[in-house]
C-alpha cells in the first residue's frame, strides 16, 4: 500500500466543495472518513487525550508567532502541546496547507472529525476490554471466587482480591489488612501518578530501582499481543474473531505501524487500568482512576530526555516481539494451558516440599 493510500491528501475546505472535508460540513461523518480514521490512529499511537479543535487552532496561530520567537521561549506545557501539534501535522500530508488556507470554522470542523475518531475508538476499546480483561484474569477451566461479572464493574477495583492486588500502588502492601481496607474505603486516595503493580514484570516493585520491570508486565504483554488486546485496540473490529484476510486491514496496518510506540504503550496501560477498576464510565475527570493523570505521567516519563537510556532499552525490548507475534502468542498459550506446564508445575511443588523437609 502506498503512502498516498495510507494518508489521503487534504484539500482546503472552503475552496473545494467536493472534498471529503467540505462534505462533512453538511453530512453526518462516517467511520470511513479519512480524518476520523486518522484521529483513531493518532489517538492510539501518539496522543490519546487532547482537544483536537483547540490543538489545531492554537497550533496554527503559534506557527505565526514562531516566525519571531523560539519554541524554547514558551513554558513546558506549551512546548509539549506544540510537539503534539507538529506530530499531527507531520503524520497527515496536506494537513498544514489545509490549516493555513482554511477558515476558522473549517479548522474547527477538521479538528472535530479527528476528535470524533479518537474519542469514538477509545469508547469502543473501553467497552471491549471490559470483558476481554477477564480472559486473562480467569484461566481457562477455572473460576474466581467471588466471580467477576463481564458487564458490571462495581465488584472490581479494590473490591476484589485479584483486581485489587493488580491496582495496588507500587510501594504499598496489598496483603496488609490496614492498607487493603484503606484502599477499599477510599480513605487512601490513589493519584494517577502512583503507578499500580500491574505495570511491573512479575508484579514486583523494586524501590531501589523503580525502572526494574516497569512496563514489562505479563498482563501488558498479553493484552498487547493476544486476540483480546493488541488486535482490539489497533485493528478493525472485523478482524478480531476471524481468520486473517487480505481485505481486512486494521489501523495498524493502514498506517504502517509495525511496532509499539510510546503513545500506544501508555494507551494500553491506561485502558487496562480502567478495565481493572470499578469505574463504569471512562472520564478524564474521574477521581477514582485519575486516568488522564495516569496516562500523562507514563507518557511524560517515556518522553523525558533524562530517561532516554532506559526508554530506548524498554522500546527495544518491546520491538523484539513485533517480529514474531504468532510465535509469542503460541508460547503464551503453551505456557498457560499445556499438559507439560502442569507437569512442570507439579514437579516444582514436589521439589519445594522436599526442600522444606530437608530443613
């Protein structure tokens, strides 16, 4: 697929009445609109939580100011906003010309289309992962006691042993009765930048080296690659439960995405956090999950120049899985469900008992 097919060109809205952008002013936008599709992709892979009309209108005005000033003269938050704006511009050929030549109402409408794509697909992902997360939490042939409902979330979060342990902030002991009760009663309020245990490999946090295992947990890997995770978030819904087809292309394929990005890693973590929580509605202002702060804190770390060495190592670690996704998927299933894994588990228990008897 050529770059032109991946990124349809953008024409100035007010000059071309037959363009897709202009027709959107009079007709209800559909999911096939290239701007909506690009909003979905950009939200998944670069930046998920932004006001697109505001991002575009302020961004184009800032470009005028930058003819006389340097971006380094602006506050940190403005520099970050401008970086996102430029990434959006660079990711969609012709967008800058459209913004430069368009009227204000055209620019706002263009942003609304992208925002519709980003918010719409985020809602779909949230709905899907609410039940999909149970595929990981509940091993096949087993049951949780008490059980977790696919449609009701009030029994999740700190109200359940399994989800509570995964959401417990790193540095706190979920097994401590006082800590557990404080989290359940909301006496202890968890901020979004107090990262949960599910982000860490083996769900083990090392206070001496907080980078150890960070963003390499089993649930992140599973949701990233398994049919209920990476495909749900980065591929079209029609490709989830069907055999792969040449005509069934998802967002990741359409936009040339072959490996995970910093934005997609933060996005997946945020979706998992919400799926495990007891909150029913994904909202940036939700004080229970503090999702927006959670998402921003992870993305800020991954974009921090002072952490570049650790971040490069982390992204390289994730990239290794991109080449053999099917093999890795089979390895996960093999490890969890095979007869051999059960024999090895039994052998390990016998060895542990023998060691205890020897002492």
